[in-house]
C-alpha cells in the first residue's frame, strides 16, 4: 500500500466507506487462482458505493492482498448487488477550502485505480450494476470489462456537475474508443441532463468487451475470464484512428460554443483534456486531470452545481410546507376537462403513473377522438420500440376513455381542467363540475397565470380547489407548481402533493399569486428583451444578450416554443397585477394579431434569421442598446422580481425559486438555478442591497484558497 493511501482515511469528513473485500476463486477449467474484489459500502442498494479517501485505501489494501497470493493468474472487481460503483464521494466536496486537499484526493484515486491497469496479471471489471463517474473509470483501468444487461446506469456525469472525470476517464476513454465517442460520453451526454448509457449502447461504443444477461452474471464473467486467461477466448479492439483527432475536438468545441457560449468551464476543460490525450503519456494525462479537477473544485460553478444537485435530489423529494401526508385521500379515478394537446399529455401521464381509469371530456366527439388517438399513438410507439409490452400497452389504453358528457366524471376523486386560459371559462367549468362529482373530489387547475382563488369563487366547496401547474412537454419537464388558494384545505393540498409524487414530479408549494414562479420570472425577463427590441435594439443583439448565461434557449426561441399568443396573454395578466414592472409589447400584440408564431424563420442549414414579415410588422424606436446593456437590464429585473416574490411569500425560500427554474425552465446546474447567479454576478446586491444566499452556499467559501 502506498504511504499516501495508508494515511488518507478520514481526510474528508463524514465519508461512507466503500470496503473492497478480496476473496480467492479457483477459476473453471483449471485456469488458476483468481482474486475477486467486491466493492460494498454495507448499505442497501439505495445508497450506491462511492469512493472517499478511506474507500480508496481499502481498495489499495485489497490489491496488495491479492498480489501476495502465490501463482495468482488475474484480479477481478465487481460490486454489491445492483451496483458496481458511482464514483467519488461528493458529500464533503462543498466544504473543501484548500486546493491541496482536493489535489490529494485526485492523486490518490489515480494512484490506486491505475494499479489495476499496470499489474503483471490481467485485470477484469465485472460491472453488475450502476457504474457512474469514478466507478466507470475504475472499470476503464482494468484490462477487460464485462457488463450485465440490466445495469441501471452507465455514465461519466462529471461535466453535468461542473467537474471533469478526474480518475483517468479523459485519458483512458478516448484512447479506448476514440475522441468522438469519448466526447459523446464525457461531454454531450453529461450536458443532456446527465443522459445515461444502456449496457448495450456502452458495449457497442467499445467501452465493454462483453454483454451478459443478469442471470448468473458473475459465474459467466468468471468463465469468460478463465477463457481469456487461458487463451481460449480473445478480445479484439479496433485500432483508434488518430489522424483526425484534433479536427474532431475542434468541431466539438464549435458546437459547444454555439450551445453554451463559454458559460461554464467544465465542458471546455474536458475537451482540452481529451485533445491532450492524443499524445500525452499516461502519467502526463493523469497529472493534467489532477490539476484540472483541483481548479474546478475551487471554483463557484461546482459549488453552484452541487447546490442544484442537492435541490433536485433532496428538496424536490421532501417539499416544504406540505400538510400531514395522512390527510391525503386515495385517488381511484381521474377526470380531465379538455382533450387538446396538454389534456392528452395529462391523460397519458395519469394513466401511466397512477394506473387508474382516466376520462377526458370535450365539446364534441371529434375533439375527444383526437385526444384518445394521441394517447393510443404514444402508447403504441412505446410498444413498437420495446419500451413497453403489448399487454401493458393494451391495459393502459383501456384505462383512458373519452366523453362529451361531464357525467362521465361521476366517481372521480381528482379532476383537472386544461381548457382555454380564460378566467370566466374556467369558473364555468368548475361550477358545472360541482354538479357531477362528490364534495370531496379535488378540482385542480392547470392554469399558468390566473388566480386559483378567483377561479373557486362562488363554488359550494372552494376548499377542494388547488392549482396544479404542469410544464410542457408534460412527460419531460419535472416541475409541478402546486398553488394553495385562499380556501384550499389541508386534505386537498396533501392529496395534491401525494398525486404529484405518484406522477414522479418535483413538486413545489407556491402561493396563489399571478403566474406563480417560473412564468412570472420568464415573463419579466422576456419583457425586458421585447422592450429593448421595441425601443430600437437589433433583434439578434437583444436575443443573444443572455448567451453568456448558457440558458437552454434564447428568449425569442423560447417565445416560439411557448407561443406568442400565450406569452402575450401572460404578459397582459401580469401587467394588470404589476403594471409598473411587466411590459406589454405592442409589437408582440401585432405578431399575435397577424397570426405569426415566431420571430425567426430557419434556413436550410438550420440557422435562424428574422422573418421578413416580422421585420415589416414591427415598429421600432431609435434607442439601441448593446448586448451587455440588455443583459444587465434583464438580470436586474430578475433580481428585483425574485426579491419581491420572497417578500410576498410566493415561495418559502430562495431554494424553491432555484428548484423551480432548474426543473421548470431548464436553467443550467452550473448557475445553481437563479439566485446563486444573481449573487455571483452582483445583481442581487446592486438591485436589492443584499445576497439571496449566504457566501459559501452555492459558491466558494470566502476562506477558500
């Protein structure tokens, strides 16, 4: 064991130690004595194995023990049931204030893991479950790798969190499968909301040599290892084409620039390391990783990412302000008023998650039929792609029915309306529903901006009305804003949160205030962009002003996604509530009245340009702003609005604003949501006189260095 490993245990606080337990196995066919190391943190499968200093020391010691065995023919590493390993223990990283600490962790990981690639006998990784981050890197250090067909998650997610694979991944993977495929795994998948590889995909990429069924996975892996060791089986890997390495990385960098505009350093650092892997030695590659990792850990982006990760993993699963869950009533039938696109998406989601009868109603049979056809087509597509059995598909389709008669809602425990965004229409719908459903049936509204309290006015039972605001597309966007109206009782609210949890949504309790959280903030900043254009700023200058934030789409593309008519309606609603802050663009009105759905048209190469019809339609002033001036306006507006929302009690804490923006608007983890960015760029103090979060929360502690 190295001196570094022997003195490392306990360097980082609160480590859940992953033990590496070695046992000897006599390989089949008299292949010889084999050391099998099993990684296990002594927790159940809900707490995957991670590596801190003590865990690395344990693995180091297990390798030492294996090497003491006379006549050893090979070493294998596997994991406890369902899990191989998921990388470094990040629980204490946010508390690190000294670069040398993290450099020691990086170096120790390299020094221990690389032993598996440098022994005198072949080494094998038998990946029997999730292998993420350092867990996958451990496998990459081994000479050979098998993977179970039911391994739940395979990835290098570090860039998603503002890091880079720091225990060999950026050198080993491109030299195994080539730079293009490596960048897909390390950068593209990580930035696609931490997209995971399925075992077959990972095998097809060349990461694994063998894909095995889960039944008898370990036994079959040992048989394979015996065959490889005795020469009865060979592993052929294609030669890496190095001629276009630099060009491949340069192309990826151009795509990255177009997407995030330099907003966060981690993906660029990862690309640089992959570029260097073309001609660096193993020692040089690992040293470059050590220093890159230490630099990133000592930056704000990582702290913001860890803060964001904690929000979606913990706060989203334990929402603040929820009444006693014992008050929740069972939901055995769901009704949906409407059969349009949003309503059809809701019907599909409720049927899939709750597995209860779902009935849609609309004004005529044609609309109802279209809604049912949407549901059936989606389910049939899942069946045809092998994501669902035909039997399950048929059962789900049978659960969803339609009618033009609201009497079909009889017996429903939960009815949600998804009709036109007009208060009078929604009031009429709820008034009619009271004639068909029981007094305890929840009446939910999917309104994006209207008052839930006003919607329930005049009802016999306003206490059972609740806001239940989904984001589009319903199946993809995690956020569910649950709005408590003035009369909403605890049983209704508890039931709403219980249903949201069954739907696997990230639920946030919000006050019944205009546009709740996400739409209020997006409308405020979009209003600043349209105001700048109306005053005379060039379309592209205004639209690209927020590029340095790395948002998922520009404001005018967001406008197209939402729909100008919807965006204009929400801006009118918010202007009525807050006329001094929310701008209603006369040009946006003209766009809607002309029936145009977007500012941009798109050329044959997929590049946007301002539609000439829009240029002719818009009336602009003569005041032009720079991109920096537009950005400051928009960011300052967000800072003001966020502070006002907290003062009004729209949500309980800045963390809820951030959770909403992360899960409902797709804001990057590297920003930490909204409030850490406002603190970091100075807008919070410039506009409101104080930070949203204390220094060291979602940012580097002041004492760090």
